[in-house]
C-alpha cells in the first residue's frame, strides 16, 4: 500500500510485509525512479493495482502474469501471427513472476557486490544458506573478473 513507502536520509524505502517468518517483514531500498512513480499513491491504495485500481484477485493476477509472459516471449524474439505467438516459446509455461525475485533481485545484489549478510536481510531469509545456495547465482565470468580485479590483474576487461 502507499503507506509502505517512505524516505529516510534521502533513500527511498519500501516496507515489505512478509508472512513466512519474522525475517520476511522488512524494509528495502528502492530505485528513486520507481519511488517517484509511486510516491503519490494514497496510504490505503495498492502500489500495484489491478485495472480497477483495487487489490488483485487471483483472476486479475493471472491475467497480469500471462501478459508478462507474453511480453517476455516477444522481447526474446518470438514472432506473432494475427496477434498470436508462434510456438515453441522460449519462456516455459510454468514460469511465474515470483521467479524474478529469485533470478533477478538476489543475483543482482551479488553481482553488485552487496555482502551476502545484507542480501539475507533484504531478501527476508532466516538462514544465510538459503540466500547463498538457492537464491544467489553468480556467473563464472563474474567470479573470474572479480577475483582478477581484486588481485590487480585486470581492469574493466583489460589486462594490466
């Protein structure tokens, strides 16, 4: 809801009310651009409303998820014929938007050098092994680049 947005010391924050564990109730930083788009939402209005500006029902959520899958398939290069996607699709049918939390947010935190203990708090996990083993995927290329940079062997993809 709009009341879950705040600013503290010029940092835009979002209060996430989790339900799984006490750790899942947390405050996370958010991009300024997103905050600027959401800052005028009323305190009792949903931040991500359905088409009627209300909270999502299961049906409206499914419509959004299906539209997201369609847009992702198109963005990955699939053609349409008479407004229908031509199979096979690059995105599997079982994909759900929740997976973006897994593949994007936590892995992006790792790629940007955020400490795993900070990621644990931001993700709302109760165990560091969940964050490290399940949600954080570091690319082999990144590992080599980071290690080489720390050892002073390369800089911005160039050999020193």
